[in-house]
């Protein structure tokens, strides 16, 4: 007979209670690597601002149909300054150096000391508009008593009937941006910004002048009589002095400061007015009864721009002004 003997251990360590076993959590799966964000496309370079002088002609902002302009260039090799007639001027003409549109929309006139002149009788350079009442009608003569020019209301009736108008008013708003700083003491810093021109003389020339040591400039004008009747020229100081040694005018006009002038003619009377924001108007009346413009054959036209009154400074020295308004009217 075979006897089988079994031995059992009572050691608890050998006994595993399945209910007491902690549930083992599975190892977390690794998070996926984030996909790299695409690099942002570089922002396009901003388009450069267009140069106003090459894109916006002054005729876009100003009515120039009844004006021509003289520019101190000589592209036609005529020996005198070039002229741009009414049709070309009013249909987009630009000269990037001398006549163009400023960033603020103004009409810029610039002129160096050195350059071609409008005639052999002229000592100074200019970038200047000349009134042309014919407005491009080339069948009308540019000089003499014609529909291109006007006369004083005191002129003979036949001249009034055969001209483009009588009496008149020109108003301009502008800022003088630069004047000459080199040259003789009698010429430095001065520029003409408006005129009435007759056959050979100027019933008015409006000057702005700022001396190099002054912060502010002066305004004055000259009245020149018809030299065939009386050889006389009178100056009227409106703001400051025209003297070459003038001190800083206490109520003067700084470079880049806007101001307006008005020239009004009725018969033999002329009124000149300077206007500035926040200041009282300044007006000068001139009796022209003895100036000889009420005789027959004396015709008129307005001019505006910069007529440099310095021919002794450095060749590259210059005058510059920006016009913001220009208007001329006449009685018919």
C-alpha cells in the first residue's frame, strides 16, 4: 500500500488575495509631438509713396487754362527761358525741379540764381505764371490791346472795348519756403511773388524779403509809373522794412508760414491787402491818377510765382514758394 503525504504551508506571504491587488494603470501613451507651425509668410514691403512731383500735375489742383509759365531752362536752345503755353500747362505739365505739386497739394515754384532769363532785358531768373486771357486761342495776339490782356477802367473806351476785360483782382494764398542766403547785401533774401505788368512797366511788384540773420520776413511792394508819362517808382512797406540792414520785423512772416495777398484795381485806384490767420488785415491804397496808365495803348496782365531778385549769389542758391490758391477776375 502506498501512502501519499501532502504538506501545506500556512505562511500568509505565500497567499495572494486577488481582491486586494491594486489595478495597475497602463502606462500613458506619449503625447504626439506637435506639428511645427508653418513659418508666417513675410509681410510684403510697403509700396513707396509716389513722388508727388512725378504723379500729380499742378493743373489737377489749379485752374491754369488762362496762364502760361516761364521756366529757367533752355531746352529749345533759343538762348532764353522756356515757355509752356496754356494748353500744355493746363493738361498735366510738370517740371520736377522747378514746377510741381507739393505733398500737401500746393503748387510749387522754384528758381535758382543762375539760369536762362526770359529776355535780354531781364537781369533775374524766374519760374512765373503769366496771365493769358485767350486761354489757348492762338488766333488772339498775346501783346497789345487784345482779348488776351486787360486795361484799367480809366483807359479810353476803345481800349476797354477791344481788350479781354477791364480792372481786376488777383488773390493768392502762399508760403515762401526758401530765399537766397548768399550774394550782395542789396539783393540777398528777396523774391517777387506777384505782379501786374504793363507794356514796359509794372504797376505793382510784391516782394517778400528775409535777411539771413532774421527769423521773420518783410512784405513790401513797388508801384512803377508809366515811364512814357512820368519816370517814377514808389515803394510801400506793409510788414517790416525793405532795408538791407533791417532788424527782425516784430510782426513779420516766417518761411513756410501761409499768408494771402489781394491786388484790386478800379480805374486809377489800387488796393493791396495782406491777410494772415488770427491777425488784422493790412491794406494799402494807391492813387494812380498821375501814373500814366489811363492813356491809350496801355495793356495789363497779372503774374504770380517766384521772380528771383538776386543775381549775385551762388549759382545753386534759390528761391521757392508754394501757392495754395490763385484766382484772377476782371470786369467785361
